[in-house]
C-alpha cells in the first residue's frame, strides 16, 4: 500500500446530541486515514465523549430510540473523555500519518462534523486543510446525473467508525461506477 503524508486522507465522523453546533454536543468521534486510493493506512481512535444525560433532551426521537436500544447513552454518560482529551488523541493520531494542512476533512455530510469540530476541537480543525471531501455531495450528483445507478445501501448504525467505513466504501462504489 502506498502512503504519503502529503496525500493521505483524514476521515472523521462524529455523533452529536443534535444538529445545532452552537448548542448540541459531540458524543462520539472516530478517525482513520486512507491513502489517495482509499486503502486504509491506519485506524485511529474511536472515542465516546462524556455528556450529561440532559444533553440528549433535544435529540431526534428516532436517534434517541437507536441510542437507547444500543446502550449508547449510558456509554456517553459514563465516559471519562471530554472534548479536549478526545481532540488530543485524534490529533496525535493524525499527526503520525498526515502533514499539517494537507488533508481535507473527509466523510459523509462532513460539513456538519466540521462545524462541531470548529466549536469544540479547534486545534484539530486548524491542523486540517480548509477543504472538505464530502461523499454525500458526490451521491447527490451521481443520482442526479446517473439516475439508473443503484443506490449504495447503508446500514446506518449511527456509530462513528461504522459510518466512516461506510463512507469510504460508498466513495469506492461511486469511483467504480462513475469515475472510470
């Protein structure tokens, strides 16, 4: 596998208590690094971040049901990590594999992750390039321009590392079907 610190890609996914980056909180962050061919170079931390139970008061009922069924809320409430500790671990991992300001933040609907990272993990934000590699934008274009293309089926577990892996597989799917 070819790896280059200047061309490797940083994939991050966060789970949140809601979608308002000014009021809601990050409950989980995961990260991995691929090379430019989307081969996984290194799997980074997968961290559940402590938040009080009341932080979930404004969370979408569908998400709450999923979180309750999986015991995720209890894991969040009992976690020993705060945002700064999680940021430090993720940043230390990224620095081992990617040069500063070289990688865009990669993922699905990754702008939302970026908003939360800007608010709660500014050191991580400043290490990454300002650009985003958003798989969901490619999905929108793919289905607008290639309506016959079957949809990429996702499991949607709403767990950060699972979501990253699905995003990479989804981008590989579009690469093999569209970017030939």
